[in-house]
């Protein structure tokens, strides 16, 4: 078959592309600009943001020769790079209309568990609206409503649980519901089954694991898989939990995608449990438990490294901008006179004041750039370049700084290492 997959760079989408390609299908992967890494093994890649594809005619050129469509596009919350109504309703709706127009009847659409029963957030409301729009189309549609999907790849919930499992003290958010986590492999096998010539159509299936687990039980299962003893559990007070969700929203507006945001708070309170009987009857799949799935793939050093590095990343992207912005502010305020005095000891003394001011504003600009996800990479490279410049200029103009007991030039080297570390872990996928 020729299968078009949207959201092809995500956890589920990339796995579907890989499986369908290995099964001999021709896969057309739709990804947004800047997606990296792109799915491998696909026949063709289309760079198309759903925000720019909200009319049926935007999709028509890409559906020539297509036999089936799998829509995996999704976003947790509207932010700098995402609009959930566009991602879940307008973009897919235009695609479904285009499928009707050209006769691509088979559509497998990913929704979310429980959105047909309750919509506590813009995420579930938009998912529900997208489902309703598809069910009104004259297509052989199947809607998949999975619980939290966990797989061998560390992304989204899979990454969060691993990161939490590395903490010796586990902070627990108040009011979290039970989760029937489902394995990525079972989800992918479901899609393969549905794409068969006589696969079930015009039905919605809940994809859930065999047992409801608490948040703490899931983290503990991962912790034991990683070879560590159970962690001490601490229940966070509601004001602190609310603050963390709000900070997650702020990070989202800066272009980052933290898993802890307001929509997540609303969704995890109701939990993610459902009835998988119809799924089993339609596909014959018996879902694997989390414990069994982890037992089938023993943890190695890469899993332990990732788990321990998970919270190092947000710490890095908080500390680095704060460092650059603070140095700039200090240079313009309490440290201004000292900076000028240092410059007066160099051959460039006549440029002392403008040099200090220019350096301070450069520091602040770098800090602001690193704060925003879209400009973080450029900011990190600028920070590396400016740090190297400070070393070279300091060595030429004021070599005595190498002997300063506070080590202003020596301390630049660990700062450089932190910048290169930040570049290495910048990508989210």
C-alpha cells in the first residue's frame, strides 16, 4: 500500500513509518519544518506544518496514489510552536475532506482515551471535536484512543517516567488518577492490523494496558527496571504543584515542551483508564503489561544515563540564561566601576566604558536567546564564541588574569563544557 502518515517525526508516527516500511509498504511521511531526526526508510517526505494546511486543497497534491492515511499529529497544549485546535481539528479536518474528495477511504486517526466522555482541557476538547468531524465523513475511518503510550524510545511520558525513576526522592503531584499505560509495540501492531484489506472500519477503539497503575507504581516499575531500590515518596502540597504547572506553561510559551503543564494537570486528575475489550475483539491483540514489556528489554547504560540526565537538561537551560543575564546586569550596575578599572589597565583604556557596556549587552542578549527554544542553539554558539573571545582578549590585554586567585579566565573552560553539553541534549526527539 501507499500510506501517508502525519506527525511522522513523533514517537508513534516514526514507529509506524518504520514498521510499515519494513513490511514493504511505501510510506509518505508528513513532518513539520525543522523535525530532526526524520523518519528513516520512508519513500517520500513532505515538509508541511498543519498550521499551513487547513484547507482541503492544501492536501490534495499529496494524496495522489495514496491508499490510506494514518494521522498521528498531536500537541499537549497551545504554546509558541503549537495550536491544539489547528493540530487536532482544522489541519486533520482539511485532510479528511481531501481524502473524501479524491477517494482515499481508509483513515486511521489517533485521538486520546476518554475524550468522548469528558473534556477537562483544550487538549481533550479539541481531540473530541476532531473525532466528531471524522465520524461525519464518508470514509472507512477507525479512531484509536490510546492511554499513555510507553515505548523503548524515550520521549514524552516514556522520558518523564524514566527521569522521575532516577530521583532518590519521588515528588508526587496531588490528585493524579490511575493509568492503564499501553505499550508502543501493541499500538503499532494495531495500526498494521487496521490497514489490512478487511480491517475493521467506522469504529472507535480504546487502547489500554491490562492493569490500572498509580503514577508512583509506574515510576517504581521503571526504577526497578533500571536496577535501583524504591525511592522515598513525597506528596507535594497543592500550591507547589500549581506553581510547577504554571512554570511549565511559561516554558511552553518560550517554545519548550515540558510534560508538566496546565493541560497535563487537568488530564491526569481524571486518569487514563478504559475498556480494551472492543480492541481485543477487533484485532486479536493481547496488550502487554508494563512489567512484562520492560522485562523483555533489559536496561543498559544508555537508559541509566538518560534517566539521570533528564532533569539535568531543564537545570542547564535555566542556569545558563541566568548566568549570562546576571553577568550582564552586574556589569551594568554594581560591577561597572570594576570592569572599567580593569579595562583602564589595558592598551584599550580609551574604549573602557563602551567596551564594558557592549560586553554587558552582549551577555544579556545571549542569555535571552538561550531562554527561547527557537533561538537556543544560536544563543549557545554565540555564548561559546564570546567565551573564547574573552579568553583570547583577556590573555592578550590582561594576562595577569590567569594568575587571579578567583580564576576569571580559568572558569570559562567549565562554562564552555556546559555549553557543549547543552547543545548535545538540546533536541527533544
